[in-house]
C-alpha cells in the first residue's frame, strides 16, 4: 500500500514539475516572441516577414478608441504606391511626395530629412531597407530606383558615394546578358538584410526575351556583388535538364518580384519564385522549368542551394508565388515542427517543413488538361494539396455570374461568354479560343497577402476570387498606317494596349491602371519611357519607334480626335498560323461593363488557417464596395485589395481596402470586425505596427482609390488622378500615411 502511495506521490510530483516546466517554456517562448516582434524595423515587420507585432496595448477591448494621431502627405508618386513604412528608434522612413525618401518623427510626423530621388521612373515603392552596423556607428537606408541600388545615411539622408560607383550599383549587370539590352530588372519590393548583405529579388519583365530573375546578395558597405543564384540553371547546375539546352541564355523570368523571408537562426532564406516567360505560352521552354514557381531555400550567407518545392510545373497561367513564405511553429503528429506556409495565385496553401522542404501533409500529382496549342507541351500533372483546403474558389461557370450587375443583358452576355469558353477546370491551359482561368492570374494570393502568428501556428491569407479569360493569338504584323498621329496612335493602341487597358482606356484597376488623362498626369516623356521599357506587369514595347511613341501619346492625349482608318479591320487582322509561331494574350481580367467583377462575391476574403490541424478556422469577406453598400448590398468583399494585413498580440488583424476606403481591425480569433475607419483616400500596402516611448501606433498608406469602382471617376482615382489638384493646393492632400493610436490618458 505504501509503495502505491509512493508511486502516486511521485507521479503527482512529476506531473506538477512537467506543468511548471511547460509553463516556464511557454513564458520563455512568449518573451522571445515579444522581443523578436516588438518593432517594425524591416519591410513586413521582421526578417521572417511575419507581418506580426507582439505589441498589445491596442487590443480587442480598446481598439474602438483608436484615433488618428497624425498624417504625412505623399502624392505625385506615379502609377504605383502602397508602402509599408519602417520604424527604427523613433524614426519612420517612408516614400513621400514625388517618391522622395523621408525620415519622420514617428510620434508627430515631423520631417527630419528628405532625400530627393528626382522622381525616378521606377522605385521600390513597397518599402525601404534599413541596416545598422554592430557597433551602431553606421546606419543606412537602401533602395532601388531606375534599376540601380542606392544607399543613404540613415541619420542625415545624404547619398553614400562610397557605395558602388558614386553611390549606385547597376542592377542590370551580372545577369549573363548585355546590360544595355536589359530593359528592366528592379523589383518594386525592397531587399532584406542578413548580416552585412542585402538580399534582393527582381522584376525582369513578363514578355519573350526578358532576362532571368537571378537572386543576388550585395555587400551593404561596398555595394559589391557577393553571390548570385541562377534561377534558370546554367550547364552543370541542378535543374539544368528541366529546360532546353542553354535556355539560360535566352529564357527569362523565374524571379522573386514579391517578398521573401529569412530564418535568421538557421541562416536560411526562402524565396517564392514566379513563372518563366512568356507566361502563357512555353513552346520555347519545354520541360518542368526549375526553379520557376518554386519555394526555394538558399543559404543566406553563400547563396548555396538547399532545397526546393515546385508548386506549378511548366507554368502556363502566370501562377506566381508572390507573397513571402510565413515561418511558423506547429504541433504536427505529436511533434513540434518548424514549418513554412506559402500561398499561390492558384488558391493553394503549401505547408512544408522549413528545414527539409517536405510537405507536412501529402501533396499528390494529379493529371490535368493537356494543351492543344501548336508547339506547346504542357506538363501532364500538377501538385494538389490533399489536406489543407484552398482559400479561394477554383472554378467559374455560367451559374457564378455576379447578380449585382445592373443590366440583365450584360449578365446574359457574360453567361454566354463563359458557357462558350473552354473550361476544363483548374489548370486548363490557355488555348486559341476563349479559355476560363479560375483562379485567374490576378486572383488568389498576391504580394503582402499572408501574415502569421508564428508561434501559434496560425496563418492569415488575404485573397481575391478573380477569374480570367485568356485567348492566345499571334501578334498582328506591323503594317503601314496612314493618317494623323492620333489616328496612328489609335491603331497602335488597339493592336497592343486595348486587351488590358480596354477600349475606353479605363483599365482594370487596381492591377491595370486607367490611361484616361495619363499624359496630363505623368507627362509625355514618362508615358514613352514606360511603354518602351515596360513596368510590371506590363511588358516592354521595345520595337516601338519614336514616331510610334509620339503617335500613341497623341492618341492618349486626345482620343476623341482620332478617326478610325477605313482599313482598320485589315490592320488588326492576325497573321496566318505558321510553324514556330509565338502567341500572346491579355491578362483577361473579367469585369462587367459597369465595372463590377463578372463573378459573384465575395470578391475578396480573409482566411484564418490553424496549421496545427491543417484546417480553415474561419473565413470572412474582406471589405466591401461603397456604391453597393449605399444600396444595402454588403458582404461582397472589396474590389480589389492591394497589399496585405498585419497581426498583433492584442488579438487583432489590421487591413485596408480600396473600394470602400476603410481601414479595419478584425478579431484574429473569429474574423469579426471590431473597428473600422473610413479614410479620405483608399488604403493599400501593408500596415505597420510600432511603439515609441511606451505608446503603440498603427500606420497605413493610402491614395485616391476605387471608392467608385467601375465608374469613370473611380478608374480615374485609381490612377492618381486627383493628385494634380492635391499637389497644387486646390484641395487638401489625401495620399500619404495615416497613423492611429489610443487617446492620451487624462
């Protein structure tokens, strides 16, 4: 009997000790997490890109008390905006007016210094990179503009001329191509710091002849290239046999144009890669095409290959991986596993062991429809996650037409279009007839779309239900065009621009901007530069002569003066099909004539995954559309959000949506909206959460946006339209950074 008592007492003592140790470990984990995520000194908050803050002064109980603390104006930033500010030691670094770089007092918004970038054609508009030496004597802001990497003194805002050549590093060099023929390589996303290196992705373009998207690391002190990883393998490198011989010399793309993440403790960088070019036709790149559409793990110090997982083989759908993989710790099969979660445009969430790259749950190869396009050899199978459910719809039929499209005739037109299109389900290859792509190339998860509560094993996905309609066609041959410049420009526009920017230049915001008044807004020279060099996702039109560019500008400046030539049909007719033909398609975003999505809602969603179980915890519509809500139509989701969310230890998810100009706080456990604020402009980009002197702040960037989505005014707003008035003083500025905090205690 006494023996049994002894055993029972020992077990009880052991259990008590285990509980105490478990509680101590949990306390330690929480303390480490708070330290890791207490500031927002890097793009997406931290090196692991979690978009997570351990701050909890603002929480579920008091978030309704948030007030605007200050506003810093931007404006005249061109067609791209949506920045994730960084904050270091009470100083916020942002892109300001005309893409100048500004250092601000993070408590008041007062300017400390401003660096004039001369309003470059392209800049890392999504954010900046901060580096500080171990002894704290040297601190730098790094950014790219006009395909060059630059470094500024973070304390003074002066250019560091000892970096590179007179303060610049030419990013077009070192790609194995003639730098003078590389039209564009710089991404809109900033690089990340590992030690004294800045690791960088790229945006080489979307068309045939684009350069490769090699991943590179530069010394932050000297600007010297330290290592480069060939995303299209060279002879003797792993993956070379997944391409035609010497493909690296003429194929392109395969780039990290979005974000990436770094496991600092292990020294591993995880890169999400996009498709090879051309995106929708791959006859000249037969094979699986590694490392396109891969989650790629590299040694952050050396660039050495560690492992990869390819999510799409021989991509024909532009199903890039754009958002940074989220590094999480989960309980799986009775073990604690360090994992990562990556989301694609195809709507799948891939959950892998981040040390080995092995899936936590089975991902199986399944047969998919085969291409019938001449010369194309599509891959016969694609990987399908079997346990973790998709976060968007992966089909689109005539029964899914948006019921809120006002005109019945327009609804029927769309139904007929969908019924008659080729539509064999997910991974239906583009064809020579109208082909449904669901999710579309603009749907699913895009840049900034994921956030995580890293140690809880939860991931949150901002996503779009957006199908596309693709049709491959040979490009019309260049034929002599007679008439005044605006008429020539009309023909050029219809041949090359209309598929994406539409017949009335209204675009398909937010991805494809409106061109209404674009010459007045950004100037003729900027228009010509953009057309000639491209600006992702728009390809370059390097074959346009100066006369062509002048004609296109004349048309865009005054479309009403252009008269269609009598032989317009002949000028637009495609050439006869020939062997070795190349094909193109527009992105095919599917909207109705009144500007609403063709598919029924919700058009955008916020989804919470519990990756300890591999299940969706909840999913809610993300935002709405002002003009529909005025009619009592709610729960549609927004049209279309651009950017991402931020999660906090206060139990909140912060998100901004363009089509209703709302900034919201959601309950991270249920998805319920706890607070919302209508802003004078439309939020985009990724919110940042930071603390100064014990006070928590939340900041979001915003610009005039698609509050009137689907209308002429809305399209104009989305393309920076009102900024001419704002910057001339005729109206209060609305584009810029909105900062919120709790009211001061009395």
